[in-house]
């Protein structure tokens, strides 16, 4: 249906252009003032963004009943029927039939109207009536010859004839018992097309040579196909379609180097043309991609650099090509940045990203499909920067988090007030860094603990400031808004009223987003959004509980929380079952700021698990996450339901996945299925840890990170 609608839209554009620009009746009709006024009114109606097509056709039908030979009304009726076919594709066949009859009637009144012949030819093409469409196009060509039209106008008519004849040839070829050995009739049809295209070369060499190459490709005559393409780029150096076809066909044959040689020869033998120089750069990019894919890193980098030189030279000699050249230079830098990132050369990767941004700020632009500018492997500015940060933060140690936070803040300084995801990443890692600082000092003396607490608090404040900017940039992002409030409650223990207002905002925008989700939204995407809304309800209840408020004041928030993924598995469900009793704060305080929740009864498996963790943790610290998980797997049966066990299995699965996403130099990246499996395990285990014990912050933070990794859409 979409392809059909697109074809109809193209037809409408062609029809309007042909009738407006090329319809030149030899005997313009003399219309009565009243009729002229009505014709002009209908024409004006059809030009509106949302015309009343049915009303226009009613008016035109009335005029044609009064005068079936009213040619302007016939032409406008044809246009209205085509527009209606676009609006109602299910009725397109009948409406195009009406348009065809209108045009035929108009041509009966004036056969010297080339534009109407071509509009009729295209309608025939959409209807699959190729013989009639060819004849209509040839009639248009004959009119233009008689009128001594310019070569491009004559070529346009002949190209439509060739377009129909190509379909006739292809239909004949497909009917052959062996399309590789077509019979005489099919070969004759192919020759008809080739001859027709020969006649188009003077008026439109680009299309003529391009379509000839298609015919030769259908016939399996590769040498003649490439001859046509090379002749085409010689006489039409600025034809992007020809360059794209030549480059693509060389690549399909593994001849990327030969394509580069072709353009170097053109520049050497025929002078410096912008199209050839630009196409050389594109061919060098394709060759570099092949070398990169083959693992020939040194030659790939050298070839990418040569491509950049070609684009720079084109830009200098032809300023009108500036935007295209800037885009290609940026893509070249993005490709090299991804290569350096994959090999663990962080500084070089950062430098290439900055060069890409210097080439054009369009590297920051994105649409529904991802980054607007990216290399042929899908690497964009955001995704490569994100991978760099993931690699630096692998292991989530204090040192690793400090390194990843420094990266985010370095690029925040380059893009102040932009890119919510960048501020969000920085805020997330700052929050984790504060937790790591406090955890590292957990067994230290009191003075060291206090110093660590002060250092961590300063970093939590920085995390909050970063989250605030992210939330300002994306106020409709429920997850970011929720996490902004979360830092206030869980890490800073202040401004609880502000935190509650943020949770309320997250609930409001999240619910609105859920209602707006299309029917084909994936379950995971829906669950991620539901989870953010449910978390905001839970955080509302948790905040009120920490402030010592009665259960009745947060019961409703708990009831709402369990309506959202993961539903009854939330900690909120346990609080509801216990009537809030298990969650009521003890009489003491935590840090002198907020009441502390009641203490849990110790699990007798704690000492045994600490012994197992003593063997697993060193392996994880050394990057052997597989070995760490094997140690934990040995006690999986006896440790089911023990929160720290599920937390560490989830944590190491997450770290293992991150290591496979952004491998260190000399290590292999993981397959998509391996990474997906590890992230699924991480989410499941961390979710289980949170369900069993909702008090510790680390499982929640790492669950959020696992969800972020799984749903990361940056390109």
C-alpha cells in the first residue's frame, strides 16, 4: 500500500507539472466570462493544501454535462481524479480510469498537447498498460518535434517511451524458460530500448546512459554495462545517479579499487571536474570500508584520509558543493572514530569525533531512524561517543567511573545545553561514582568515612545538576525526570517536596506517552516506559515513607506502582501486603537527616555467600566475568532467593555484556545474540534482587543501567 501511494504521489506531481508547464494548446478556447470564473475557482480550489476534491468534481461534472467538449474542465477533472486517487488509494484504479478518460477526451479536442500525452502515458504506466503508455509518450515526442522543442523536452518524452519499453522487455525476459539465454523476440525488445535511449543522449545523457546500463545488466553483458556507465560519467560528471550506479556495481563485484582507479584516470586525462573529484572521494570511502571490513586497518585509515583530501579539494574548488563535502568529511571522521574506538585508542577516537563535529554540526542531528550522518557500518557521533564511555566505565570501579564521567563532561563542554542523553549519561555515572566512593570507604576509620561522604556528596550534587539539565532538555522523558528526583531522595536526602514534584511530572508525561504509543509498539519498549512510570509512583511512596508519613498517605501511590511493569513483582506489592508495616521507619535516623527503614533479619546464607564472592570478585575485577559467573553458578541452587546472589549475577552479566559491546584492544566483540543474552540475564537477575530487597540503591542503579544498555538507540 505504501509503495502504491508513493507511486500515486509521484504521478500527481508529474501530472501537475506537465499540465502547468508543458500543456500548450494550439487553439486556446474562448470561454464566456462566467465559465472562465468557475474554471478559475476550481483551479484555485485544487491548489489548496486540503482541497474539496469531491466538491470540485461535482462542479466540473456539471460543467461537462452542459458542455462535454469544455477542455479546461476535462483537464481539471483529470487532475482532481488523480488527487482523489492519492487520498483514497483503495479506489485508485477506478479514479485513475476516470482521469485517463478525461485526458483522452481533452486530447481528442487538441492532439498537439504534449503535456497531456505524457500525463496519460504515466497513468498507463501505473495501470501496467505499457504498450498504450509507449504510444502516448511517442505521440508527445512527435508533438515536440513538430513544435521544434528543445532537446531536453524531446528527450523527456522519449525517455517515457523507453520506460514503457523497458517494462515490455523485462516482462518478456521473465517469461523465458532460461532468462540467462533470452530468445530472439526478447533480444529484439531489448534492442528497441537501447536504440530509443540512444536518441535521448543529446537531451538527457545521464538518464540515457543509466538506463542503458540497466538493460545490459539484465542481459548479463557486464562489459557493455560498465562501458555505458563510464561514458555516462564522462559526459555527465555531475550526475549523482550515474556515480552511485557505477560505484555500487563495482562494489558488488568486489572491484572497489578499480572504481577508484576509474575516477583517478578521469581527473588525470580530462581535467578537474567537481563531480569526478567528489565521486573519487566517495569511491575511496567505499574502498576504505572494504579494507576495514577485511581487517586491513592501516590501509583503511590511509584510504579514509585520501577520501577526506578529495572532499576538501572539491570544497575549495567548488564552494557550491560545500554542504555535500562537509557531510562526507564528517562521515569519514566518524568512520575513523569508530575504528579507533573499537581498537581501544580513546584519545584518537575523541579527536576524530571532534573533527567530525568541526566539519559540520549536522553530526548531532537525528530522526526517527537514528543519526542523520553515520558511516556505512552505522556508526554515528552519539553511538561512538556512547561506546567510548561504556568502555571507559567497564567494571564500574571508582577509577573507571571517574574516567567515563570525565569523558562525558569533556563533550558536554563541547556541546553545552545540548544532547539530553549526554547529560543523562554523565549524571548516571556521577551518581554511581559517589556510591563507589562511599563503598570504598565502608570499612575505613570514621575520619576517612566522613571525608568520603563529603566527597561523594559533592559528586551527588554534580549528578543532580546534570540531571536537571537533561530533564530541561527532555521534559517529556519520564525516566530522566524520575531519576532527577531520585538523586534528591536516595543520595542527597533533601528537597523532598521538589523530588515529589519531579515524580509527579514523570508520572504525567509517562502516562501521556503510554497513551500515545502506537499499536505495533514492541513489548520491551512498552515495558520500559511502564517501568519508568511505576518507578515514579514507587519513589513517591518511598519518599513519603522516609519522611515518616502514615501509610494512608502513600498507599495509593503503591497501588498505582504495581499497575506498571513488572507489576506484582515490585517491592510496592510487598509493602501493600504488609499494610506498610514492614516499611515503616524505625525511631532512629540515618545520617541525622531522614528516618531509617526497619532492619531486616539476617540471612543465614550470608557467610557462605561471602566465601563464594571472595573467589568470584577478584576474577571480575580482572575482567574475567565468565569465570566470576561460573563461581556463582556453583551455588545457584542453594542461593536462590538470596538478594546479594542475584545482584552479583546480574552485575557480572551486565559487565560481561559491556565488555563484549566495547572490547579492549586485542579482544573480540561479542555477537548480537551473546550480548542480548547477557543483558537479558542481567535485567532478570537485577530485577529479582530489587524484588527481594528494595532497600539497597545499587541493584536499582544497575538495573536502570542494564535497561539503558538494552534499549540504547543512539546511532
